[in-house]
C-alpha cells in the first residue's frame, strides 16, 4: 500500500497546443520543475481544466508522465468523474501505474443528491477498482462541484474503508468546515486545505498540508512555510504567501495561473485554455506580472 | 439537412442491469413503445442519467438503437459534455448515424463562465464536427447544470450558425425566460419547454412543443394536448397533465419515473438507478402508483 501523502501539492495547469490538444511534453517539463521545488503533483485538478479533458486524454497524459520517469509516488491525479464507469476506468489506471493516491470528486452533475447516494458511488468505485493499493483523497469543492461531502459521510466512508479513504482536499474556503474535520481526529486521515491562505492554521491544528492553485506559480515559498510552520517568522511568511495569492486571484484563476507561467517562462503557449474558459488578455497578463514583480516574485528554474 | 423537430419528446430513462450496466434491449423496447405513443426520443437527457454514463456506453447504446431499427429521424440524443473532446466525439457519432438533432448542454463543471467562453465551446464543436447535417438544440437547465444560455448568447449563435443552431429546450422552469426567447421571433428556431406544465402556454405563443420528464410515463396524453392545443377543452387537458405531473414530482424525479415504469410494466429491473441517485423505496413506489391510479392513469401497451 502506498504511503499516505502530506506537504504541498500543485493542481497542475494543463498546457495545450494551438489546436487545443493536451501538450504532454510541456506538462512533463512542468511536473519536473514542480518536483524540483519539492511540490507534489495533483494533476487533473480543477485548475488543470481536468473536466475539460476526456478520459482517453487523461490516460494518455498519465502514461506519458510515467514513461518520462516522473515519480508516480508523488502523484495524486484527479479521477472523479460524473459517470461511475469513467471514474472506475481512470482510477484503476492510476492505481495500476503506481500513483500514490487519487483525488476524487463526487459525481457532480446531479444536484441535491443524498449522502447515501454519494456513499454508494464511492463504495462501487472501491469495489470495482478492487486494488488494495487504492488511496482515495476526497475532493470537497462545493463552490464549483456544488456536490460535496458532509463530515458524517466522510466518517462513514472512513469507517467502512479505513485502508482506502486516505484524506481530503477541502476547497470549501470555509475554515470552520476544515476545523470540524480536524476535530474528529480520524486515524491517519490526511486533511489538506485547498488554499495556502489556510496553510499555517491547518498545520497548527494537525492538518497535512495544502493542495493549492497558487502552488503552480509560487511552489517553493509555499513549501517553505509547510516545512517551517513552527518557525518564529511563520506568520510573516503566511502573509507574504497571501499577498502573492491575492495578486493572482485579482484575475480569473486558471487563465491567471497560465498567464503567470507564460510571463515568467517566456513560453506563450501556456496562455491557451480550453473553452468554456477564456485566456487572459495581454494587458491584464502584463499588469498581473508587474504586480507580482513588485513583490520580488520569481519562478527560479522555470 | 434533417428537418427540424417539433412536438413532444421524452428524455428517456435508461434501464440498467443488476450490475449497473446499461440494458440496451430494454431501452430499445422502451423507445419503440414511446414512438407508438407518437413521442420523440431525447435519449441521454438529464432524466436518462446521461451524465452517469461514459461516452463509450452512450455510443454503444446509440448503435444498438439504430441496429434495432429505431427511427433516427425521431432521435435527439443529448451530447453535451464537460470536455470539448467528448462532446465532439459523441456529437459526430450521432450526426453520422442520422440523428435528427442533438440536445447539447453547455460544459457544466466550471461555474461563472462567460458568454464568450460558452460561445467558443459551441463554435469549436460545430467546426470540429464539420457536418452540415448537424442540428443543435441548446439545453438550458440552470437548476442542474448551473451554467446556461443568455438570450443574447443564443442570438449570437443563431446569427453565426443559422443552419446549425436549431432550437432550445428551456428547463429553467421560468416562463419569463421562455417568453423572452419567443419574443425574439428567430427564424425557424424551435423552442421547447422542459415541462409539459408550460406546454399550452408555449404553443399559444409560437413554441415548438415540450421535452419533458413526464413524457416517459404519460406520453399519449401530453402528445394529445400538443396535437389539439387549439381545442376548446385544452385548458382542462392541461390541468389533467399537471395533476399527473404533480403526483410524480412529489418524489425524487428520476427514481419516481423509473418506479412508475416498473409499477405499470411489472418489470422490477426498471427501478435500478446508478449512483449518486438512489432508487425509490417500495413503500413510496406503491403510494405513487396508487395516487396515479386514483387519477385513472394508465400506460397502455407498455
């Protein structure tokens, strides 16, 4: 069974070619750069435009990453789809290739579904994948998916599948929700916040780290706070992270992340997004880069 | 180019086997029964649990329907997915096999997307499918998909793709929205309401018909009102449809539709739903059937 994960992971933005095909070579290079910054690889997160990719495209990218020697023990691909059959296919592939874990959205098309229905979905996935190496990190992001996990549902899943339900990414943006989970003190259950703005608070309350959009552009500094959260200057470091985050979040998130990578790498191809997203215009991109440079922001080695 | 559609269509509930696989034989029989009631085939709608099926499962079902001789000129499969690549693959398949139209959700994972982004998605789909037979019926269902179509966006799509953008299913539940579209008087643009409760009003204002959940169980009566909306007893017929609809909608919609088909066909297999939905319990199912029988409801020939 893979070791459970902690630390900082990036939901990695997915590069596209001019004709909107996934660009595996560029993604491989980005993953290698993020690993060099000591940040783990949550490919196929919300920020990866994962739900704008087909299952076949995702499996192809996973295979290319593995062939390129990217460390699967640092990988937590998103594998939760609307359709049970899709989730099973993609999850089984990720486990078989040795991924440390999978980050799993609940099925998100139907709204107002019950805890019983979401439980049944996860039970079916676990039974059908049928692999004791499967480590599921629940992906709770109600602002986007609308469907989420109640604390009682999480406890039920952990109770029935203690070897498989490994943790959660809480992207509710609601610290009270994260805190309610931390207070249950579930055995070796890894609680990641979905924004580094909660990283220090999460660590001080027994959390496992963060999986955050901004780790695409500011990985080393976020990891530094994770490593040194007990240091005297931790609050100041947190404030510094918050300032960078706020500069990026002043623009639409995914286009802004891609524009930032393009500005600091000099690779314009990074600007491309798939519909329904729209790339950041050049003026906004320039202003964003300027506001980051004013904070002495850099992306060394990119 | 296929003729544009009007009348009553059913977003057909999808039967599953005991192991949750789609049951093509049972779906074929149900489509044939619905055609015998003069109702068109909007397979893969919301009520079909379409987003709980993979692209491969949907293509296989379409192929099986065609092989069985089900009339593709009466078919409007749902083909709008989160991923552009999936939408293109499924739509291209539906057009190539001769479907009269496709019912297309906007990409629905990312929220708060712009009209420009949704427009770009549809433009890419149309260009990539590249088939002059493509007839797109937009699927507007903001209560579930959250992402929808503004009236201005629809007009922009019609203006740029007049031979392709054929109509809309308005499942907003908001007559004012339907009326705002009807007032634009777009040339040969087919406006379907998403509930038969608006059918008479829609017909009196120049609409094309309805595509409604309840057409799974009450097809002949709904079609009768469509055919005879100018008759003296139309308002009474509308009220009668509303009563049946309200009896069904007292329970969770999709499980209730499937339970009704099971109760009136005697085929228990119809009760099965895929997670995250949960089948109606037997007590509720019996009470629902009883309330329908009290209104002299029947499903002749099922």
